[in-house]
C-alpha cells in the first residue's frame, strides 16, 4: 500500500512516516512538502491508496488541495491531519470529502485506529473533535468541484493568482512563457465561471479555512 504524507514540516512528516510504516498499516510512504510535490507524485506514480494532508500547505488555499484530490480520485481516502481543529474547519473538511480529520495532538493509538478504520472503508471520522456547526456552503462546494477539473498546472496558476502574482511573475515561477499562463488563466476563469482575476480570487476565497482560535498554526 502506498501513502503520501503532504505536510510542509519535515519533523512531523517523519513522525507520521514512522507511525504509518512501523505499525500494522505497513504502508510505503512518500513525502510531499507542498501542493506542487503532491501533484508531481500523483502524476509520476498515480494516486496513493491513502493521503494524509495538512490543510495549511504551501500552494493551497484552504480546502483547495483537498477538493482537487477528492474530485479527481474519489475512491482514494484523505485524512486531514491539522493543528487547526476549529469545529467549523473540521465540519467543512468532512463536507469537502475528507474521510477523517485528526488533530496533530492526537495520541499515536488514536491516529493508528482512525487510519485503520479509514482503510477499512469507514468515513466521516473525527475522533475527539466537534463538528456541531454549519458545514460547507453550496458555493464553496461548487468552487471545489471546479478546482477538481483543473490540471495540476492550472491549479498552480490559480493558487499563484490568489497569492497576488502577475502573469509574468507566474510564468517566471513555473518556467514557461507568459502566453502559456494567459491560456491557463482563460481555462481557470472558464471552469470557475468567472470573468476576471478579482472574481476568481473571490470565488477561491470561499475555500479559505477558519483561523484556529486556540491552536498554533505553526504546525
């Protein structure tokens, strides 16, 4: 079994890797420290049997990476592992297709048990976490569906657009011509159903994660 751990903190990736490979789960582990590396892994090796995903990943806006993966690989479970356990965040992650949500402060036993349940086919798990709040809006779900239709390169362009980069800056970062970025931007606008950069940013903003109130987002 193959598992991708997508988290930008190497120490936590290593800890999760030891947990996944050293327990009965026994998965082959691949590391990704940003969304671009997650895309690269999927493109080269196919979708993993399990994705452990941090919400605050470089290259993602809130639930965008979750929505992209779930939309493209609905039969491959995603477990969110995050320090941000705000009730609304947990509920929306489940609504956007996460099979489970784990706090980064969960015990080893809790993590292993939850992951084993997910691999056994259970869904909607959130051990010890509250989800008794309003879930994801229909607009946010529509945006997530639209992002799922983007190619990995188009997704990167959309993410850089949200960061405020101009077309020439995005072209420089991706090592392509500005005309290529303009073509990607046209497709991003079409799939999101918008007509301008501002509208695109506002649409993707529907996927923004509620800031944690009592946790450190450094994790």
